[in-house]
């Protein structure tokens, strides 16, 4: 990976959090190895998570009935997506490795990261029909899920109260693998599907520290 380009998509509000520290360590270590690291700090950027009509500049292909998937696909083809989406797509195109750094919220990603996926990984850019899973447009790239949880390791086991974490990672990996098996079915080819990173640290403080 030395000399490669890395994009870290970071979703946490507090720079001094455990997630913030993990992001900082990744930046420092990857840079030390000679990688060029770019961070999309979604909260600091004020990234808009909602997929709306505003994502399309200019006229709609069907003004009488708004279908986001259809309109974002057409907008990508016409180079008419909003500038914030285009900027994130450029970062993705340049990256060899994508790291998603986030705290687990209700067995999934924070809303701001889900919105990033909804808006950035649009049809035409990340995948098409045909042109997904092994033929996704981001294949050849790798992705890693690096996240913290709000509970102990036992809670996320097969017999734990929250269930085996691999099951609730499945739709997340699928979302990110349609583009070429980056995670398993969305746009990337898979480091993450094979090596999801569940980060957990036992601490002496209250349970809310696990979320940080």
C-alpha cells in the first residue's frame, strides 16, 4: 500500500473522541508508510445527508414525477450533479483504499454517512445495470469498515443480546459492494467484505464511552 492514495470517510462530531483518535492514528501511520491520505470529515464539512431535488442542477428528466435514482443517474450522465457530490466522487475515483470510520448507531452507520453513500454512490458513477457486484465501476479499489460499538464483545456474539455483528454488517457491505465488491455488492471490490474491522475497547467508565 506504500505510495497509494487513501480516502478516509469520517463520521463523528467530536475530534477528541475514540473515533477521532482512530482516524488520526490511521492518517499518521498511512502517511508514515508513504501513502497520500485525504479525509472527508463529514460533520466538519457540514455534508448534506438528504437526497433531494437539490442534488440535480438544471432541468429534471421528468418534472412531473421525481424519482431520485433516475434523476441522479441522468444528472451524472449530463454532469449535472451538485458540486458537493462531484467533489466526493473525485476523491473516490483517486483513492486506492477507502476507510469508513464511524460509531455504530442503531446497528448501522450514522445518518450523515448513510446520506454520503446514498448521494455519492449513484448509478452511473458506482454501478449500473448491468455493471454491479464483480463488475461495479469501483472495482480494483479496497475498502475497510472501522467502527466503534456501544457494547461489549460478548453482546455482539452469536449468542449475545445484540446478535452476531456480521449479520447487521451484511446490508452495509452490500451497499458498499454494488460498485465492484468493495464491501460486497456495491461499488468497490472487497477488502471490507473480507476484513470488517470491529473495534472495541473495555474501559472503566460509563457505557457511553463505548460510543465515542
